[in-house]
């Protein structure tokens, strides 16, 4: 650092100022920064201690703002590069600042703190370690290949653990010591190599890690003893005229250990006979038993040899070998085979299911004076051997079945005529040829499978399997569906899948027939049925019988009466198809749904005069999860009943009065009664009738029943002067009993038209109001004369036509006498045409 400072021009200036005694040195300032920060990061300020101006003599890593004294990093600082040998303790660098107008020199110590920017590193990716297989549990083996981390403090502190140890090993860490500890017994013969993953993790807040393969080789110890192999011979035959050194039997024994621990030596047991020791030799290294001398015997001999396999630190293992020595004899009889049926390479070939069949003619050839006989071994079933003219016929005793046995070994025994001596045995092979006599058979004749509706096309359903006891092409089974519908089956595997999405509401159950056939010609077939049940999903909302219900009810309908039937159903099944709720969404209406009866009922009074129709929304909800619902419109029309009597608007009261001039002309309309009825239709048709007058006789006034117009029907005379009271009944057209009201009409006949006054109406009230008068149809009266004239004209026209017909008929009769005789039809035609001329 100082060498660098000597090359700076500012350093020279400082030395010159120091030698001149113009620079004052102060205590050093200490600042801290983290490594690997970007350039321009503030690490502190000189302004808290010293005044401006500020200057750094060496600005390699940091720089200063000359006016504010703030210190900033100049470049990215790597602590491991700056202080490669300081793994522990502080990593610092020193700079010098000239501050204030007095040019004071201040020593700056910058401490670079570590961050976890370095992961642990192993020197080798694979660490070998050898452990003997007899290492006891808890034995520890030191690991020298430890990871290194360039960081300091907790960032450089490494912890280890194992992966994929299989429970055999564990890591133990004690300070800087690292050991591999055995947790389970090791056996090299079971597993010789263990590949473990050693993981090193540092102690950073965001830890970094590294791995290395720990290859543990289990070394062998002599912990296994020899064992004779299962294929080591237990019998051996020495032919006649055996030659010295000929191999008799090769014994095999193995030791699972390695190297010297696996060496085996062989030896005879002391329990064998002296003759056996003289006849046979055993190689102690290879285990080969051979003839020690030339052998020639006149009678068969049998020797039981006990052989020991020896290994260090193990007790010997013993096996027995039975050796048969054949005597020297004269040539034995032999068999000459003359095949009757098909044969290949001395093997008789016969198709299965053939009836008992002659296979071969056997001739016994003797080369000595001794004669022999031929017979079958007891196990040679189902075959028979019958003598035939000095020879023997080999036949099957019953049909052969390929599926029970594909090949037979027929053992022929050659013995002397008395059966006391066995000459030899000879085997004839009979191969059974398969025919397509078995049909495919399914594992079960009926399959059942459930599947939810709305499935994805191509979804796997189930697999059926049939087997055929025949072989080769005869036993190869293929599948197809006879009524496949929306299903498919793989021809070779028997996998049944769904080709399209199913809908339970269209069809709930499918019965499929699966046909399995083999490869024979002709083929054999087997059948199985598959029942497929479609499980319901809640995919159908409730359905009303109509999208818009219309009902008509009387406004006098009693409460809780049925307005109409509301039919709703759901195509789903079970809870999904159960209608759990039907309700009216509209509020404050005098109606409610009766879910039990499936009807709409009234719950309150209805008044057509207040509201003549109700437009409702009704929702039905099913019991599925999630539930589905449907909303329909419902319109209820309120039909009128005659519940409102007429209301008289004019006159406004019974005390109203009107003055009439005596000069009023006959037929003039005097006044009019205005009345209304809030009902509708015929219930609101109003008629008027005068039922009483005062004075009572010869009232000059009359009222129109339909319009309520009161007219003067006669000329007013002197006796008509004065007050006239008309008692009028106003009725509606209700059936069967109309409603009515009454009103007094007060008319004053007077010369002066001054306003009249009525203080009280007459004390008149009929005991019973008269029934309504029949309403006259004015239109019919006005047309009566027209109808009369029309009828009269029609009658005159009819008489004229009748007279014309009579005249024409008479003329035709006269002309008929003057013309020649003609046919009746021609005469008729002339009579008809004559009047037209």
C-alpha cells in the first residue's frame, strides 16, 4: 500500500507539507463496508468530525466528495481477493485523507465485512474409503477430504450430513474432525460397494452447499466357509475297461470370500474303503475324481466316496458320491425301431385326440446266445407294448392330450427271459402335436363395471381376458364386440374403452357381448357379457312442463285454494333428480308454492280492482351437489266478480236541483246521470230506471236505460209547474244478482231560471226495489221495417218465377205434339233452350 502511495503526486505533496511542519496528524477514523457492493455505495462521512475541504491521497477502492466529506465505494470489493490470507479476523485497507483548511492528515481504516458469497468446495468429487466387513457398529473412520469455504465466521463454518446412506453409515463432526460411523453390520458378500453423497453446508443466512460422492468399499474377511454346489455330481458311472487317469466326477465347492480366504482343498474321508482308495484319485485343488488304476471287473461294483472340502478357520464340509463300475460283459441285445406313424429325428409325432394308434414296430436284435425280452417301464403311460410275431407293437392306450402333456418319454426295458437280469434301458420320445380343440375361455363369464356419465372420450373402462389352452397360433386370442355401441375393444389386449361421452338420461345400462376367437382354421370362439352401469351426475336442471305458466283465478278465491298445477321434473336419478325446493322469487305476493302437491295456492286476498294480474318468477332446485335450478315465468290473471256497486258521480248528492223552463221543447234532454262501476265486463254495464216520482202521476220526464239521459217526453203544462222528484235506481249487469244504488233527481219547472234549492228529499223508500227492466235493442227497432220490406220483395219474386215456370211448361207441351217423335232427353233439352231465344 505504501509503495503505491509513493507513486502518487499527492503523497509527495503531503510529505513536503509534513516536513515543513504545516500538516497536523489526528487519530485514525474507522469505517465499515460489506464486500461485493456496487460502486457508489456510501460507507460513511468525514463531515461528522472534520470540516471541508476533503481529499483522499489514494482513491483506489473509495472516493470522497470534496464538499460534503461523504465516502463512497469506487468499485466492487472482494474480501477474499483483498485479504487472501485473513480467513479469520478483520480484513482492512488503509487510506489517508487531508481535511479542513489547515490541511490536517487523517488516517482512515476501512473494514471490509464478509458476506456468504462462496460455497464450500471439495478438492475431489469422489472420496474413496475402505472398511472391513467385520467392522463393529459404532466404529468411526476419519475423513480427511473435507470441504473448504473462503468465507469467514458463520459463513465459513461447515456442517456435514449424508444422503442415500441406506441406514448403514452416519457422519459425526467434532470441531474440525470429521468421521464416518458404522450404524449397521456390513457384509461384503451381500453388498460390496456403498455410494454415499456427502453434503457440506455453510452457516450463512442463505446457506450454500456442495456435494461429493463418498465411495465405501467393504473389504473381505474370512467369514464364510466352503459349500458344495448344488450341481456337484452325487453319482457317477465307470464303464467297463476303465483306463487309468480317466475322469469319473468333477466336484464343485465355493467360498464366498475373496483371495486367500476363498481357497478350498479337497480330500477323501477316512471312512471310505481301502479298495476305493486304491481305485480312485482325488485332486485336492480341483476336486476332480479320476481312476487311479486300470479297471476291469466281471461283476458290477458300487463304491460310496465321502469327500471333504476344507478351508482355513472353517470345519470341513462333506458330500457323498456314489460310483458304479460296470462289468465286462458280452454284447447286449439292441432294439430296432420301425416307425409306423410320422416321425422327425427319431421322435414320433402324433396329433392329440387320436384314438389308440400303433406308433412303431420294435424288433429285438440279440448278438449273443442269450435271448432277451422287451417290456415297458411302469411309468410309461398311456402306452402299451404287445408281442407280434417275434416283434413288438408300440401303441397308445388312449387319446393323447397336448394340453396335459406335450412330450412323453417311453422307457423300454431289455431283460433276460426270466426277468432276473436287466440288460439295458432305451427311451423313445413321443411328441404330441397340438390341434385347435380348445375354445378361448374368459376368466369370468360376466363382468360388471360402473362409470360416471359425461366421461372423457377414450376413457379406460376395464380389461377382459380369455385364455386358450392350445399352443402357438391356436392359442392366440383376439377380441371384438358383437354390439359395441359407444364402446371399443382392443383386438389384442381386450381393453374396453369408451369412445364417446355417455349420458345416463339417454341410456342407463349397456349389455355388451365380448367375442374371443383363436387363430385356428376354423377358429374356436368364447363369449362373455359385460354390464356397464352409467352413474348419474347432476347434469340436468329441473324442467317445468312449460316455460310460462298462465292461470286465471277469481278475485273471490278463498285462501289456501289451489290456483293451478305446476309440474316440474328432473331427468337425473336419486338425490340429483329429487326436487327439494320450489318457491316464488317475487316478494309480497298473495301466492305460494305447495311442494307436496305440486300446485300453486293463494295465501291472501286478491282484488282485481287493485291489481288485475301478477307476473311471478318461480324457481325449482334439485338435490344434487352442487345443486342446479331453473326459473320460469308465471302470470296469474285475476277474474272479476261483481263486488262493487255502481257509484253516482252526477248529481253529486240527492239535494242537487235543476231549474227547467216551461218553454222547453218536447224531446229535449234535460240532464244526465253519470255513474261508474269499478268491476269489469258485464259486471260494469250500468242501466238506469226511474222507479218513483213525486208528484206520482203523469211525470213528463223519462230516462234512457243505457245512457242515463233524462228527457222531456211531453209538452209542459200549467199543472207541471213546481218541483219534480225522480227516484232513479242505478244497476250493474252482474249475474245472478246485480248490485245497485239509488239517487234522487230534483227538477224545478219555473218561469224564472233562478237557482233552486232542495232542503230535503221526499220521505219515500219503496219496500222492495223492482227488478231491472229488459234492455231494448234500439238497433233491432230501427231495422224492423227494413226486414219487413226485404221479406215482401222476396215473396213477390218467388211468385213471378213460379208463373214463368208454369208458362214455359205449357208451351213445351203444345210444341211436343207438332214435332216428330224424339227421345225424351232431346225433347227436354229443346224445351229448356226455347225460352233462351
